[in-house]
């Protein structure tokens, strides 16, 4: 049957191997689930049809077998009644039914095999889908953990950048302090002009303290000379 040929890869496929080769596990699992659910719908429909064929073949085989048994009973009755001609007719009918029974038996065997294959395929799909659902949840957890770790890594990188910015700011602040110190020193040097320096010296020698000190020195010098007879 076409359905068996079409889905034979389902029976031999290794879902785990497919997932292991996937670059994006979550995306791959989602696609596999969509494909498998779509396949499962078709497999279920075809399985139901094949099972119906099996039941129909079984029913025809059972009806033929019952008819053979019935004819056999009539044959026995005809022989018991001494009606050989009737018995021959029943035997001919029975032989035809036996040939038909062999044909129906083959048809039923084929239908039963197809039905078993389809049921096995359906069961495998259901199992694979359930397994993928579980794996998808596990993959989502892992992906969320990885994204959280990446976020933390980015935060650490941002912190490193902030530390670098702070260090640069401190260097600029120190440089600004140095510039301010130089500017203040220059301002202090520029605050006194040569004229101001002269005026300051004049004030020094014009002060009473300076005059009084000079007079005292002269007086002490004169007294020393007098004591020496000079």
C-alpha cells in the first residue's frame, strides 16, 4: 500500500539522531513535532481504513467458513437419507466454498498484516511525539538558562566597561586638578608687579619699627666707641 511505502521511514527513523544534528534544537523539535502531528493525522485515518478492511475481510472469511460448515451438515443429512445426488450437489458447493475460503483467508492475512503495520506505525508516532514534547520542554529550560547566563556575561562586560570609564574619569579629574594648581600658582605670581614690590620695600623701611631699631643700633654703637676712647 502507498501509505506503508510513504511512511516506512517513520518506522526506521531515529528521532534522537536527528535532534543531535540540529543546530537549533528548539526550532528542530518544533518542526519535527509539526511534521509528526501532520503525519499522525494521516496515519490515523489510513489505519482506520486498513482496520476496516481487515474487519471486512475477517467477516467474509467467517461467513464463508460458516457456510462451509452448514453445507457439510446438509451433505451428511443427504447421505444419511440415501440421496446421493443431493449429496453430490452439496459436495460441489462445499468444494467451491473451500476454494473461496482459501482466497478469503489470503486476503484476510494481508489485511491483518497491513493493519498491524499501520497500528505499529501509529503507536510509534504517538510515542515519538510524546518523547519530543518532553525533550522540547527540557530544551526550553536549557535555552532559558543559557540566555540568562549570556545576560549575566553581558552585564559583567558592561561592568568592566564602566570600571574603565571610571578610571578614565579619575585620570581626567587628576589632570584637571593639576591644571587648576598651575593656574592658581600662575595667578599668585602674576598678582605682584615690580612696582608693587618696590612699594612693599618702601613700606618696610618707612615703618616705625625699622626706624626705632636703627636708632637703637646707632646709640649702642656710640656708647661702645665712647668706652673705647674713640
